[in-house]
């Protein structure tokens, strides 16, 4: 027994037509008759239908006179030059008027007939002219249904929109009062499978007048399957027929909504009783639907144009902000708020060689690291988008609801530089028209039983709760990220050229500055010492008024500050250029001496300094002293104003490294300033009341890089912990 998926059902070659139609197929070259529907003898007086095979209609002038004399048939060569193009006429057959359609498909030309039906209730107003003045999607589709109801007037008429995953949703509805509303309900992709959507794109109007009527088989001498894609009376598939019956309808009519050559949706009509719509009315319904589709495309294009203009303006402003900086990372960090809002994200992370910069709601640092590593290993495109990231990778990457949806833009993969936008989990409830889970049934096809996906028997609302997704990233969100990408590429290029042009001069200037930093400390040291001594002598001999003493004391303090700054600049230069000798060192004595001196220097005798295990490290002796001097001094200084200042120092072995931690309960470091911590002369806003010049941590950062280590820190309102990573000796 075979199994047939919905998308595998050959619905374009059913082998039969519906009972309202009559079909003759002729060879496109010879015009000889090759096939016909069994009911053709109901309108044409043919004694034996088989005598038609391999003959032309003109061989039977008495039988087909009205057809032969029609302009459509006499110009058949002109009308069938292009495939899949249908032309219409009316003919009288046996005293009754019929619609006569002609079209070519492949090697066949089809002549199709159906009786003309009058529609006494048809009332067409000029409201369709208003399609182009409506700028609201809901109002537009409601206007279309109102217009079509004058022509079609089925019990239920709906506008059905296809979603990105192939499923659909009813977004507009017009129905009789006794009919249950389907507005807002979703339908799974299997209800209108892929091959059905392909046919709706080719044949834009489709009617099933009576799903309970007997079908009319095609008669042909050939065993080949006849493609009836463009035949108006093409029979429906058994699955589709059962689906309509299960919905409580006896008749259905649909018109494709085509926008930019894409099947955007359908006008779907259902009637509880069997009902046929005249061909002219079906054509007119198609025209009105095309007008509404064009109007929708027009105002959507207008809105999109306005959005693009706005996005371009925002991108230009962002570009101007970027060009104020000398490097990309500073540009990104200083504009992080704007970057987050462009794709309407809950949070943003900027990842570069330094510390990640965040804004808004983002995962914890460890989770960010896991996501970045996953992205580098598992993606290839420059922009990665997912609204199901939590559902797909949440367990693997230990994620929380803050990372349900992400967009990643790789600035430069080799440097592991990227931007990651986050959206939180969105509790989504989808109301389906019946349970969307597939059921398997059995049908008899060509004398053979086949398993096939069975249509639902219930259309009662079924609510599905979906977890692990964020709100959908739409096309505008993607466009925003692409605009950011373009700004980065353009400004980075300009910044690169500007920096490259300055590099030669900067190299010379740096050499001069390095030389200057050595000489300035020595050459200015002597005059500063003389100035300080003279100021101290004046302080002891000068007229002892409070005002004069304050001025002299201030001079002495500023001289000390200048001397300290020159000393720090000299140390920074040494950290960059002096030769190093890495050896196994035991830091405990150095740490102890520095700690004792720090309590004296910062007049904090009550500071509790706890020194735990101090394992050996691989470092340069002088540089090791500089590192601990700056870090421990900072810890003691910035915790000295606490009631119970406390500093804790300890080292541990981690893999092939030795990691020292210097923890304090001081003022902490604001998260938003973290990316600037190791820049020279940079001081935090909350540290301004403490003495310092912002050079010490730059020295530490430079030394640790030179000896093959690293410096990092964790901080909050309760204090700061500096993390020094040395190579294991």
C-alpha cells in the first residue's frame, strides 16, 4: 500500500472534470481531436463519441457549426500563440447559450464550454474606485469582500493570507449571521500544500460548484496523463473535496491574490449549498481582486519608500556620529543606544577584542560568550537571523528567556568582532481552525488503495501555545541591520584610510614621545625638587596667615602630583619598550610589602588585607612589582572610605595558567564605562574624589600583554575584583 503526502498528490492531472463543464482537447499542430469529456454528447449530437478521435471539428460541420463559425475558433492560431492564455466567447449550442473558452497548454489546445447563467442579484457599484485611496490593509480587504459579495454572494467570504512558513491566516471576513466566524484563525501548510499554491499562481480563479456531484471522466486514446492546470472545470482532488465537505460547505470559489508575482493570499468563498458562478462573474471577481491587489501593493510600496527615506536619514546621522571617532569600537560603543533601537531589539552586545559592551536586556556574560562561540563555529553568512534561537539552542547553550530571538552581524570574523541583537521570549498563542496535527487516511485511486494525509473533520478553534520564540524579526528589522552594516563598512574604510595616512607620522611622533618620556622625568625632576624645597621654606618662614599657608600648601601638592604623573608616564613607557626577562617568581613577599605600604600611603590603617595562597608565576621581576603595586594600591585606595575596608588577595591554578584575584569592597566600576577602563588618563566619574591620574591600569594592561598574560575584572556596587592571568612556570 502506497503512502502519499499532501504535497505529492497530482492534483493537476485528475483525469476528470466537474459536471458543469464540457471539454474537447485538440492537437496544437494538426487540430485533430485527441480527447474529450464523457459528457460532451450532452450538448453536441454525436452518435458515437469515439468517431471524433483523430478528426477535426471542421469534419463535422453540422455538429460543431456554432463553434466553427465563432471568431475564437477561426482565429485559433492567433489566440493560441502563447501558452496558458485563455480567451473567451459565447456560442449557441442547441438553442442554449454557452461560454466558449480556448487555451493552449503544451501540445494540447483545450476548448471548454459551460452554460451561461444569469445573476439577477448582481449589483456592481463604483466603490472599487476607492481601492486606491484606502491606506489601511484591513479596510482594503473588507472593501474587496464587500464588492465581491455583489457578484459571488457566498455564505462565507474570506481573505486568506499566506505566512512565511506556508501556513495561512484569515485576515478579513464577510459572512452570513448564522455562520461561525473564522476571522483570525490560522490554517496549517498542509491545508493548501505546495503544489496547490503553485497551481493558484498559474490558474488564478478556481470554482468547485458542487463537491457532491459526480465527476466527468476524460476519454482519450492515449494512456498519458492530461495536464488540466489551466482548465476552468478541472476536477478537484479527493482530499480537497473531503476537506470542503468536512468544513460544512458544498461549494467553494477562490481567487488568487498575486503581489509582485508572488502568491500573497486568496479570496476564499464557501457556500453551504451547491452553487455555480457564471464565467463572466468569475472573471469580474478576478478583475476586482487584481485591482485590490495592485492598490495594496501601491500603498505598501509607498509606506516602504517612506520607511526607506527615514532609515536613510537615521543611517546618515549615525554615519556622522561614527566619523567623530578614530576607531570603530568607540563609534559603536558611544552609539549603542541608537544601534539597539534601529531593529527594535530588547538588547545589544558589541563584541570586539576588548570587553563586550552591552545595552538593554541581554544574557549574562558567560551566555554571551557561548553564543558568540556557537555563531563563529556554526554560521557562514554575514548576518544570521533567528526568532527560535531559545527553542532551538536554549538547552545546548544554557540560555534564558532574554535570548529567544537574535540577529548577529559579523563585522570581522577573524577578529571575532560582531554585533548581537536580542529579543526576549514572547508567549505566542495561535488559534487554529481545528487541530493542525496531520491524520492519515486511506483513499482508492486508480483501483489502488493509498495512505494519504486525511483532511480534518473538525474546524473548532484549537489553541496552540508556543514557547521559546521571540516576536518575529520582520523585513524592516533586517533592513535596519543591513543599513548599520553599510555605515560600518563605509566609515571603517574612511577611518582606515585616515589612520593609514597618519601612521607614518604617528610612528615618528611615538618614537619622539617615548624618548621624551624618558628625558622629561629626569630633566624636570631637578627643577621640580628645587621648586618644592623653596615652597616648603617659604611655608616655614612666610607670614603665617591662613590664606598664605593654603596657597603654599597647594603649590607643594601640585608639584607632588606633577612628579607622580611624570613617574607614571615613565613607567608606562618602560612597560612598552624595556626588555623583559621571564622567570619563575614567588610573588608573596612583593604582595606583602606593597600591601603594608599601601595602608600607609592612603592613610588607611584600618584596612584589612587578607593574603591567601600565592603560587609561583612566570613573569619579569620589575614588571610583576609594577602590576601588583598598581592593582593593590587601587584596591586599598578605593575601599579606604568604607567603614570596614577589606582587600583579599589569592592565587589559583587554572589549566595552564595561574590566576590571581585582588578583591576589594570599594566603590565599584560602572558597567557602562567598562570598555574604557584600561585607556590612559581615563578615570571613572565615581572616582573623581580620589587622588589619581588614570595611568596605573594602563600600565597593568600593557605589562600583562607583554608577558603573555591578561587582566580583567568583575565589578558591582559592592566592590571590584581584578583578575590577573599569568603563564604557569
